[in-house]
C-alpha cells in the first residue's frame, strides 16, 4: 500500500488531520490523550493508515466512525473494532462486510482518553446514525460530513433533509459550547456560525425555494442536483 495517499497536518500538540486524496479528499483525525488516542474515521482505505497513525502515537487507538459511508470506513479493518451509532450498522456491514466487528456509541456516551473527553451527539440526516463528538473543555466539535463548507450528500437511501435540519438546530442549541469544527471534508472551520447557513440553506432546498444546478453521470441519473445557498451546499434529489 502506498502511504503517499496521505497528507498529515498537525493541528495542535496532540491532534493531527490525516487527509486521504482521491476524487474527493477525506479527513481523518487523530487525537491523543494521556491514556489512549482517538481516531475519527479511516478514509477510503487506499493506504497504510495504521502505519501513519503509529508514526504519530504509541498509545492504544480507539476507532470511531462519524458515519458509515464508504469514504469514511474502508480503512477500518486495519484497526479492528469500530465504534459507531447502531443506526449505522446495516450501512457499515453493507460496505465492509458482515464480519467487521462493531461496538455501539449512544447519545450522551463519553469517550475518555485521559485528559480529554468527547461526548457523543446523535445528528441524523446525512445518514441515520451520523454523530458529532463534543470536546467542551477545548470548545471543539467533530462533525463528520454534516457540518462543512463543501457539498453535503442529501440524496439516496438513509438521507433525510428534515432530519438534518432538526439535527443542525439541535447543535445550534449548544453552539455556546464550541467554536471550532473539524470537518469530514475540506478545511477545519473556525466559525460555528456556519450552522445558521446550513439550517437556512437546507430549509430553502427542502421547500423548493432555490434552483438546483444540473449534474452529470450517475448523480444525474439518480435525479440529484447541486444547490448552493451562501456557505451551505447540498446534493439533493
């Protein structure tokens, strides 16, 4: 496997963003505590991600998936048991096979790395079991694909734009607890106010208040169009 597929960026003294390239690059995050390390998502699986992680930390690694789309889970088998919300199990096993071990993460669970704690927040919409992880002490939210400046997939099985809107409003209610958002694609966001754009944009798309741009290929065949409302972008059918 070719490790050139990864670009590692140090975010702070104990956090790294590991970007895996491809048609669309995907972000994985490694965060070290005093006793263990947290790996959020494993990308497309086109390289030796475990080797990259072992260059950065010797701590035992807890693998958590923000959701079970293929671009976030196909490197999972390098790490063993994957932790995710059980609403993602069917999607996950459909992607990686039914022999892949899983363990549940529930709303309100806390992942304690020793010196750093992450609370699990269920945010369905992009997928039924999408989660965010809140590090309140460091005013940080890890949002997966649900919060980003790029295009958010909101068509196909399991996607629900009304559920997504409700989830963004749920995060808006606790916005005072975080400033920075680590995203599944694109750049880290230093502005939690993007939630306002995502809510407004999703409502307008759902209600047919904006026109979508035509797509080509498989997405066009599935009836999806591209919608951009301010900083919010959606692929929606």
